[in-house]
């Protein structure tokens, strides 16, 4: 593990947010929920803009009235192939799948993310794969994203149980997506240990 991955939660978040704050205030969002910093898009492209996606799903005390018990239980059963030997490995693998994609392959990538996760992280990936319409616009401009993990840091004290994942990403494409600058992104995440290993249980991009 690199020295950066051992930074306290508040230090990692502060550094990443300071770096991310140097970009343009306008953002384009991908179906994965990752904001793309860049110049304002023309009106024809602005229809793809949407808020940053956060973890979704009913709170445990409300699930009985919205989804079946079997569906709720399924959210907590990861695929065996999606389990990792440690929290860091689980988060790193998920982050690499989340940040490296081509628009034409987004439905396949969302299913891959669902296989690596449980709980709200899985629900979010499955809902995006089933209902995201912005992918067609991105595919028309041949949008692609390439990223690497800079740091994976566990929270301490009151933030224990939460993790900060910092990635460095570059998005390419044509039209309004051409020339977007590379930059850091910060995600707050959680993992859970189940029989056989670790899985991502929450994934909340904040920049």
C-alpha cells in the first residue's frame, strides 16, 4: 500500500477536494454518476446533464412496503466471483471498473459493477443499467473515460467504517466532450464482509 493510501480520511478528502476545486464549475455527468469537468456544452448536448448519482434504495425500516423480502435479501448476496480478499482490494477493483469505460459498453460495465457490490451500490448499478437514457448521447460522441486509483484511505474516529477513494481520470470524446481536462475525483464508499470475502456496499461520488 502506498503512503498516500494511509492518509486519514479528512486529509485525503481535503487534498482531493482542493485539487478538484481548481477545475471549471460546470459539470457534465456520465451514466455512472461521475461528473465531467469542462466547458459549457451547447444546447443540443445539455440534455445529457443530470445530478451526480448517489447510493439509492429504501432504508431497511421501509423496505417491507416497497420490495419483497426475497429482493431485499438478494441485495445482500454478492456473486462469489465479485468478492475480494480485503477492503482495499474490493474498493480498488470497483474503482477501476467504475472509471475505465467506453460509452458503447456502459450497460455491460454496470452489470460488472453490480457483480462486485451489494446493498445500495448494487441497486444503483442495476437501476442505471436498466434505465439510463444518457448513454446513447455519450455513445454518439464516442465518449470514453480512463482512470487510475490514487489513494484508498479508511476513515478514523467518527468516520470509521467509511472510506475515501481518490482517482485521477481523463475523459475523451468528440463535440462538447472534446478537450476535457484530466483531474482528480473523490468518492465516499463503504464495504461489507460476507462469507468468502469483501464487497462494496455503498459508492457515493462527491466530485
